[in-house]
C-alpha cells in the first residue's frame, strides 16, 4: 500500500489505509505500507496508534525526507512527540516552491519501493490518492515488477490540474476504487473513457465497537456543535462562524448556551476571525486528540457539523458511528444525496445561501432548548468495516495482471 499520509498522522486517508490493512490480515492478506515520515510537518497526530500498528503486524516503511536513507519505521514511528522543526521545515519547503514535498517524496519512494519489492513477494499494489504522486509511484512499481495496480480514491481535490497525467495512469490500473458515490461521479465526469462499472465503491466504514461505550453518553447542558477537520481554514469555517455570530447578537440565551468544538489545526486567520466575531468564549479548539477522547467529543455533542469537502476521509464515517444528527452545509441543495449518513434527518443548509445556514443553526437551537430529539435511520450493515472489507477481499481475488 502506498500512501503519502499514514498514522500517527490523522489526515487525508491515513485511517482508511490502516483499517483496510488491519482488516485484511483476518483474510490471510499480509500488508506493507510505504509512506512518508511526517515527523517534521504540522499535522494532527495520535501516537496511541503506534501500539495498534504493532499489534496488527503491519509493516510500515517510512521515507525520511531529511535523511539520505529510509528505513523500516520503529514501533514508535515517528519516535518523537515534539516537533520543534515543523514550522521551520514548512517554510523551507515553501521557499523552494514545494508547499508539499511530493516531488522529493516520489523519487525517494520509488527507490525505496524497488528495494522492498526485490526483497519480498507481493501480489497487489494499492496506491491511495490524492496526491497524484502516490499513483505515479504505484504505476512505476507495477510496470517494473509486473504487479497489478489498484488505485484508491478518497478525494478528487487537488487533482483537477493533473487530469491528463491522471488519465494515463488510470488506463494502466487494474482496478479503480472510490470511497463514495460523489468521488465515483466525479471520476466518471472527468474521464469519459471510464464506464460505470470501471469504478467500484468501497467506503472507509466504521468500527462500531469503538463507539459503543456508555461513558460517551454525556448529557450536554449547552448546545454543543462539533466540526472535525484536519486543517481548519477560513474558507471552510467562515460561513459557520458568521451565522453563529449573527444569532448570538440577537439572542443572548443562544450566546450563553453555545459551545463550538473545532477539532483540527486552525490557521492564524481563523483565530483572528473568531476574535473579531467575539466568539472566543464559545469556541474550543482541540489539537492532537487521542482517538478515545475524539470519539467522546463527538458522542457528547448535540449536533455534528457536516460540510461538503472534508480533508480527512474517516470523519463522516466517525460521525455515523457517533450517531448524532447533522447540521449539513453543502454547496447546492441537490448535493444532499452525497451526504454520508442519514441526510433525511439532517438540518441542511446551502453554502450559497447564508440565511439558510442561520436558519439551520436556529432550528438546532430550538431542538436543543425544547428537549426534542431527532431519530436517525442508519443501516449499520452498509457501513460496518467488517462487512466492507469482504468487498475489498473479493476484488483483490478477482483480477490478474495483463
């Protein structure tokens, strides 16, 4: 498996990759993961996953960007809890025109991947996208070592400018997987040579046992809204903050009751906007939450804020596991069909209509203060990782390299 992001970095498809790799071991598939050591980069991290990786038996090969040679990661990978150089590293990369070090990662990953494949036998290569470099690495190794290539899409963002390169790579893939219907539709729209059956949907899924502890059921005395993201940017959070500010100005009870949990790394502009809108007392920002604390935070919320584009693929599935209703803010009312979870019982707002966002939060507050309850309808079998992994196993067993 080739992935630019992997645990303990909790971002993009890292948890999807881990859940797939760990679950495949139950079907006698051993997995190895080729990734980048993000020790020096500012991402959300949960080091409790180190023990889970050890127990799973997954081999993790980490390309070290700032060292001449890569090596198999240690059980504490990365082996430091302090990231003194993260900010400086990011600035250095930007100075050289590399906001993400994909070009350097690609060259080193190919070299390291060749070494790994010479030393062991592999039946399949799975490249997780984006970034495009993951697919390029997989395609190179697939061609050189005559191993089937599966291309797995968790997002389609940041790939629009690479459609011509992407098209060539997709033609060489043995199988294309998409996390959800929205991604599948986007791929079919961007690449007309693909037919409907060319792309298989295999969701990230939920391990519902993680969410079943009774201690998570905390009755909130406040209206608690929670939004989880990897990186919290002004573009994504501004419509939400403005709507909450408008309601707070005219309803003192709402202002006193409101708690907005933000899970992720905010930009400085986000912090400044929170201060400008006088929401400092209402907003709580959580960085590097351990998995158990993260789940507890979701479960103790009244509503989870669902947006059109999450930057971490497991978040909407974690929302399902939390079994809490959504305030869903989507770009165009017709996109409600792409909501992962129970959209029929969600409070849906249109990103293009600020008044609808205000209205959705007002409805949420009305439900809270009048002690109403929204009953969710979720078919857990469709999202259970133990069922989903069977679909992946079947796909792995159904093709051969041409």
